[in-house]
């Protein structure tokens, strides 16, 4: 982090005071002057600015838009600052609001939200804050310089690290759940549960999927946390813990659905992705680049997949599909770095959005590309090689005829899949991954 001199800090303080006076004269209303409480000569970093943005969001949420007459924001080597000009609230009421924000936020101890009345007076808190290091009340520690700058910086870093580790894990888990919701809601999807019908399924409907998605949110957050906590260990060690968590998540899924398998495949895939995001996470950059994320997933599972394959004896349907057709399913997909998402569905989805399609319609087209190109173990299981080839050929023909097939064409294909009891569940999982990845890209 760049360091600043005392002269620079004092100069920045003087400029801020001048701006405050100008705004008081211009708007004749109370001000909120928001800066970050950062000890030492390094006043700005990407992480400090990220925390500052959390405070800005809290202020914006707490203040009705019509109350904000002006808002001046500046970030520089001397720190982050924002000045709000507020009507409709007294300075006393505004101070109470700011104190509540500082108390409520886990990183609020680092917020300095001064309130300045129309006479230029800075309002004091009713009770002074405790020491950031030891919690002692008042300013005795600061006045006596009882804690070193390095101590203060260490505590500040921990506050920020702990806050963003959990906030980002929750955010990633929410994106994972939303991807499952978006996938099941995408309509029409040939042979799959959607808003049109239950596809080729008799034991599940859209409500079953929504209950399952909601039940899995704690699991996804746990996967991110596992990745964060084991980032210094080998990828295989992280995956071993994820695998154990995934088995517990399957039980939660079955409880939520009354014994129906809605998301067993995606528990594996999104669990690995969330774990990889945790391994690559930093508070400054919570979402790793997608190519690096896919590579990390492959590193985590490839030894496990290779070991599992050598032990196949045909005891399960998945093992028989590998022995008969060489299909490794979703585990092989992840071990290869999710090439079907990277090279097929994500480009198709983005292409649809660029062409002006809705998210639903772009997703339906992306799914069609997956059906045309991916050897889906669910299709082989339900329809054998003949059914799988029918599905791939039908999807490919539609795409050859029209880059963006019409809705009625997709509905006709849905009816054809249902008549043959075909359900491309593996491709549906890859569509959910596509939505998840797009969420990471579009909401950094």
C-alpha cells in the first residue's frame, strides 16, 4: 500500500474542511462526512476502498433518495471520503442514523461518519467508542499510545478479512442457489422440469426443485469456507473435505424433497466450484478469473476421478455407462476443467444475450447446444445409445436450421423427448453451472 506523509494527511483534511464549508453555504443543510478509520501511514488500498463502499451502500440504504441533495465522493492515496448533503433530517437525527450504521455493521468500527450541523459544528457521539484493539472505553488508549501502529493495522486487517470472507461466501452461495432457480425456471427445456410441464419425470415438479435449492444454500456456503480454510493445503485435501460435505448435503436434499433426487449431480459440480472459489479467494478479489477457476476445479478432482474409474466394476448405472460407452459423466467433465461450459454453453448463452434474447431464451438455446454436443449420461441411461443419438441429432438439426430456434420448435422437441422418456439431466446441470459462472462474471 502507498504510504503518505503527515503533511499530505493534513492537507487532505484542510481540503475536506473547505469542501464542507462550501457545501454548507450552498445547501444550508446538515452534512455527513464519511471517512475510514485507518491507523498508520498507509491510508488507501483496494481492500480499504471495498470496505468504504460497504459504508456508502449502508448510507444509501438508510437515507431516502429524495433526502440526498448532493453527494461528493473521492478516493486517493490519502484515503476515501464522501460528503452527503441531507435535507429532511435534523443533525441530531442524522447522527443517530450514522451511529446505528457504525454499530450494526461488522466493519462499522472502521467507519468515521461525522455529522456537521448547519453552524459547522461536529456532533459528538452519546458514548465514545471503545479501543479497536482491547475494547477499553473512551480515548485513553489512543491518547496514551498504548498500542503500536502495527497492532492497530493487524486488528484492522483481521476485521476486514473476517468480514469479507463470510460476506463473500454468503454471496457465492446465493449465486449458486439462484443458478438452480434460474435453471429450473428456464422454459421450455426438452424432457426436463420447467414452467411448462414436468418433462419426462413423474416424481418431481418445479416446487420440488425450489425446495431442494433452498435447502442447499448452507452447503454451498460451507464449501466456500472449506476452500478458504484449506487454501494452503493441496487441492486433493480440499476436495476430500468437500466430498464429505457433499454426502451430508445429499441427505439435506432428500429431506427437502421427500426422497427425490433433484440435484445430486449439481451438489458435486457446484460444490467443487464453490470450494475452488474459496481456495482462490482474497478479500481484494473475491472472484477468481473463470479460466483459473476451472483449472482449480480440475486440479481438485482429477486424481479422485482417475482412482474411482480404475475401481469400476459395473455395480452402478454410472459405472456401466463408463464400461459400455466410456462416459465419465459430470465427474469427468469437472476433471477436464468444465470444457462443455467453457466452450459450448457459456459462449452460446452470451451470444444469445448479445442478440437481444431474454435470459430465459438465451438459456434455452444454450441448453440446446449442450444437448447437441455433450454425451449426457442421463440420456444414455434412459434411452440407450439410440435415445441419446436421437436427442443430439434433433438438437443439432434445430440449430442448423436457425441459430435461435423459435419457442414452438423447442416445445415440439420437449413433447418428442417426453414421448421417448428422455431427460438430459446432465445438460441441465451444466446449464445451472453456466448461470452460476455468468453470475460471477456479470456481478464482480
